[in-house]
C-alpha cells in the first residue's frame, strides 16, 4: 500500500493513484488547461526517490487505462520498464523528472500551453495574484515563515528595506517567474522551445527556487538567526508556478488535486489580470484632466493625460491568508470537476478505484 498524494486521504492504493491520474488528465482537458498537448505526472509513492508516473505521448483527453501509464526514472527521465521503451514518450518528460529530482516535496507536476497565460511569458507584464482563488501565485516564502513580517521589521529594515516594506505595507505579492529557455541552449541544441533534455529540465526546475541573490542570502541568514534554525536546501519550491517564454507554464504541487487546482486557477488568473489591464486602459488611457483648446486643434491647455492605473493586486498578507483558506477547500472543486468528466462520454477511465474507500 502506498501513502500519499491525495492529501485528504491518509492511505492510497496504486490503483487509486492511476484512477486519479487519468481523471486529472480529463479534468485538465475539460477545463482547457491542456489540449492535444500538455501533460501531468505524479511521483510513485512506493519509490519516491526513484520513479514517477505519467501517460505515454497521447492526448490527455484520451488517457483511459493503466496501460496508458508509464513509470519513468527520476534520475534519467527514461522508462523503467523495458516494454515501455517501444511506446512513444513525451519529449518533455524531463520537465517532470528534473522537478522531482530537485524538490522531494513535490509529488505532482502539470505542464500546459494555455493561450491565456502565454502573453505573460513574452511581454514583460508580470503575472501576479489578482484574486483570492489564485493567491498561490503571489506566494512570498518570506511571509510563509512562522513569524510575522512585523516582528522582523526593526531588524531587517537596514538590510532589506524595499522588499520588506512591500510586505509590511501589503503592496503586492511576488511576480510569477518566467524562464527563458534561450539562456540555456547550447549552439548544438535544437532551438525548438521544447524541454527535450535533462539539462533543459534542470534549468527550468531551478526557476522554482528563489534566485541566489545577495538579498535572498541576507533574508535567509536573517530568518535563520531569528528563528534559531539552519535550513538546508529547500524540499519544496519557492514558487509553485513558472512561466516558460514563448511556450507555456509548469506547476509543481504537493498532490494531484492541489496541482490541478493551481493549473486551472493559473489560467483563470491570467484571464482576470488581462481583463483588468484592458479595462484599465479602456477607462483611463487618454482621459484628459484640465482644459482642451478646441480652437487650436484640440491641443491640451493646462491639462494632463491620465495614465492607466495598475490593478490592485493581493497584498502579501492577503496572499498568505487567502492561500491558507483556499487550501482547506481544494477538495470541493475537485469533486465537481471529477463528476463533470465522469458525465461526458469523451472521457473514459477504466482504472479501478476499489482501494479508495478502504485506504
Ligand atoms: Zn510544452
């Protein structure tokens, strides 16, 4: 028996895991997170350091049985079973293997090319946490420590003035990182934007951690000094979502349900933020405050042109509290999304789930 990755269950049979993985493929397609492309994987709870499961290279909507699921090596990204080597495997399976390798606390990975998110990967507009259901996008690991930013303020201000003030004032959460594959290519690599090697997958996985800046170094040292702890390398990502320039995005989470939730609500967040920015531009851009000289070709006289205003994103405190609140209810939408795909004839799930209730 396995223990594991549906976080609201204490025990899990592998049959349940496969059933959940097939359902997750269907949900991601039904919610337009994936189309013919995109994939989801889950760590093998019986060999957590060595293996993960994902479908071989077929469209997510058509994954239907255990025969479609392949066990891959975390070390190499290659199939563990000889019989699976003849199947076509996703070129980008190294996204999954390298994230599992770097973060032992990650048990599920989703990769998507959702078009609503893609503009944020190419135009330098940061994807933030616009609403509470997407608060995880604004995750500030600093805020997730067991002490409050207020307690830290007198000590940390000289070292981390701007960043800390943003947290204290509740200005904003973090920007979602964007990984540029172009910075990792060797001249001999195909420049096709695909994560087709361990080297490229490793570079993407690195973006889920805070960059090794001097500010982050000081922040870590401050945290260790104040809490009396000395932390090794983090087992969980600092960011649950990383955008990939001109390609898509990847989500890394603690379980299937949570990761599917974050993938769906990353797309929702992109839609909401885009709408907010367009609305702001439509409403504010070009508005003139002051006098216009109508006799002189409409030139502005004693006036100014108003600029669009930045949307009011979630504050650091709101990011923290909303993420905790939503996390406690992630089962609710999962049950709805599961029922939706069960009712649609396109989706077939032939994996048994007899262990589900017994676990
Ligand atoms: Zn891709």
